[in-house]
C-alpha cells in the first residue's frame, strides 16, 4: 500500500465522520458550550496547538543537541591551536595568548 492510499482513506473517513456528527438542531447536547466552538472551545484549541508546537520544538532541539558544545574560551583556544598549526603564529605567541585566555 502506498502513502496515497492511506491519505485518501484517512480523508474519506474524516469526511464521513464529520458528516455523521452534525448536530440535529440548536440544542445539540452541549447547550451553552456551543459544541466546542464557544470561548472555552477556542481557548482549549489554542492551548492544545500551543502544547503540540512546543513539544515539536523541544523534540527538535533535543534531537539536534547542542552542536556548538563547550564554552567560548574552548572555542577561542581551538582557534588559537588552528592558527598555530597553520603557521600563522609561533609557539611563543601561542603561549602568550593561551595564558591570556586562561586568566
């Protein structure tokens, strides 16, 4: 079965269930709540979607992890080591700058 089949099946089921759930009249059993479309229903819908979006954002953040890692001083030390390896600075300059970073 393909995803198209499952999508069409889901949409058909959703349309059929929505059609059969239509209220018969003005007193649809929910009285003052308006079938979930009143103030309370709107508020709960906002809360629901806010929670769903927050959970998605947290899941993405958690799965992605903190890729930068370490403190800024470690990043600066890594840059300093790379400059030494490239020959941009000599060992004396490296030691002097490393001592300044350690302070």
